[in-house]
């Protein structure tokens, strides 16, 4: 937790990234047969870049100096501050489109991992910075919900890697907390703890004394 030590780590990470910049520009992203090439969304392209880096590293397992040295990646998609049309019948409405784009990108990414033969070595975790409230704010196709607290997370990976299933409790919409939000039944840091542990990290040093959910076999 020493600030100087943290600054040193950030500086080294930045230096390593700059040193690898030429390598990243040489990695083939287009034309190698990614399942994500058919999708034009930003998230699909970002995950295609990730799959391309993993493909490059896999081809250079015997030459570590030519690998990226990266073990985790972060991709983002915005626009979920919708508040309306969340249950719209029109598949081209904004919120249904967002859900479709996420589904397409994650499915295509998993198919790439399977095609590369590394699906049992990669896990994908989703999170959102906010959840949704219980009461809707309109009716019909324009109905939506405002910002809330409790939220869902998805952990995607090979069945040989993960203990599949639903963790936590289904929300009871008739039993909100004192602010009218869904009750939180599982601390998201327990999910992070499981992933950090799987990556070989020290959970306590990274996020504190949280018990990891039994997500991994």
C-alpha cells in the first residue's frame, strides 16, 4: 500500500506498454477468421483485438520475448443510461440493441477462444457501474427504470473451468431496501476475489479480506 511502490508499479507498467507498442501494431487483427469480424460495434472490435493478442501470444509460447505479457484486459460499452424503452418490442430500440450488441460480442469472443483452443484458460467477467430500480417510470414501449444499486454480473468461461449456476438470491421485488432498491444479497467483491485468486493474486492485498465465491473448479 506504499504510494511510492504503487507509483513505481504504474511507471513500470507504462514503460512496458511503450516498449511493446511496436509489437501491438504488428499483431494481426483483421482477416484471421475471428467470429467477431461480422459485427461493427465498438465492443465487438475491442474483444476482437483481445482475441487477436491472445492468438499472437499463443503462437509465440516458445518465444516469451515476443509475447504481449498481458494477463487481463478491460473493454467497455456505454449508453446504458437509457431510462426508457427497456422493455420495448422494437428490437431496434436503443436498450434492446445494447443488450444484443453485448450478447453478440461476448458470444463471438467465446467462439474465438474455442477456435483457438484456449477457452479453458480465459474467463470473461461483466460488471456495470449502476443497477436499476424496481419501479418503472413510464408505461408501454416507453417504460424504463432509473438508476438503482443491486445489479447482476456474468462470468463466462469453459464448463471445464467454471462451476456454472446462479450465485446469490433472486431479487424479491416486493421487499425493497429502505431506499426502494432491490436488496443486495452478494457482495461483488466476492466475485472479484474469486477471479483474483484464479489469476494467482493475493485477494487480501488487492481488495481486502473478502471470501471468494466458489466459481472455479
